[in-house]
C-alpha cells in the first residue's frame, strides 16, 4: 500500500470483564489533520470495546479510503487478518463449531472494512507507543465521564 489516506489508532477498556467499558480512537489524515472520539457503555466486555473503537473509527471516514489501522488487540488484528474468512465460510462458527462471540460486531466490521483498503497492524499495548497510550486514555476517560459512573 502506498501512503495511506488515513492512519487510525484504536483501543478499548473495561473495568471488570464484563463491566463498564469505553473505547477511543484517533484518525489522522495524510494531511496531518486529526480527529479523536470516545464513548462508553455501562455493561460490556473488553473485546466488544476493542471492536467498537475500530467500527466507530471506520464509520468516521468520509468515504472509501486506504487505511493503516493500529490496535493493541490481537483479537481485532488476528480476527481481521486470519480468522474472519473461516468464520464466514462456516456460517459464523469457529473451527470447534461453536458460534463466534460478538458476531454482531464482527459482521458490522467486515462490512465497513470492505469499503476501504485496510492494513491491520498490531502494536504492543502499554509499551509507550504515543497514539496507543492516548487511545487507552480516551477509553478510560469515556468510562470516567459516563453519566452512570459514581
């Protein structure tokens, strides 16, 4: 892929699993312009928040784009790079025949990703990567700012 139109960093967080969760993303255009967003859910899981961050980031793009997406979630990156085609072939079942967890979000993500050219890249979490640390902060800020948080 040539220089992507956008670089995206995403992260999800959960306090308890399940428990209150949040997600955050940074979308940076090749021009350098940046947008940031975050939100929270009262009762969720960390994996759902990781997926929501990616879904919401892709939804924010103005149209079909080339994207380099960075996540510290092996679940997201391996899911899109390795697992999803098999799940689809098997009717959204894992290799053991059990249903794919979070298939509602996976299906939405696959549909959104199909409109873009996405390179899925893993970054180590909590390792000092500036944008990943910012996204972690956004996800936790979302939980802190939620109206239902004491």
